[in-house]
């Protein structure tokens, strides 16, 4: 708005122009809408931290093993359908950690399917068992 005339005298209008403020707020809204979905992508897996010594445990954990042929065993017992066996566990055991040990030559799809079965059965804490690197 510009000056207005009242009785042949110019008077300045002192109103706040909100158009630039709205423009900035819309740009910020668009930025947050684009970046927010990127922050939540990924697979929710609790991986063990790297330590110099192995961790002591009071109990024997549940261990899923996948050998190089793709055979899945649960606590050293061969299973055909991993989800059905895991789903039978009581809720107290499902709150504890379960560990996955897979051969490095196993196809990625088999390992991911086993991880999905563990999550679908209700286990929240999934750890991966790996071999430490030998420094020679």
C-alpha cells in the first residue's frame, strides 16, 4: 500500500506486509515435508556394539543359524518355517534379544527373510553375530 490522500494531505500507512512472511513459511513447510520421510526409513534392528572382549551373558540366548546351503536352525534344531517356531515363544522370551548367525556366502535374500520373520514374530531386539577381523 502506498500513501493515501485525506483532505489533500499525504499520510503513510503503517501496516505490516505479511506476504514475504507467508512465502518464507511455505518454503520451510515444503522443506520439512520433503525431508521428514527420509529420517524414518530403514530397518529397525538393534545391532551389538563392537567391543574388544566378548560380552558375558547370564543365560543362553536364542540363536538362529543359517549355513551356506541356506538351512535355518533355531538353537541347533533344524526348522522349516522359522516364523511358526518363533511365534510359539512366550512374551517374556520375545522381550529378550535373539541373535542371527549367517554364513557370509548365504544369499542376502535369505538373511533378510529370516530377519523379517523374527520381527513379525514379535522380537524387538535382533543382534548379528560376526567374526572379528584378524589383524596379522
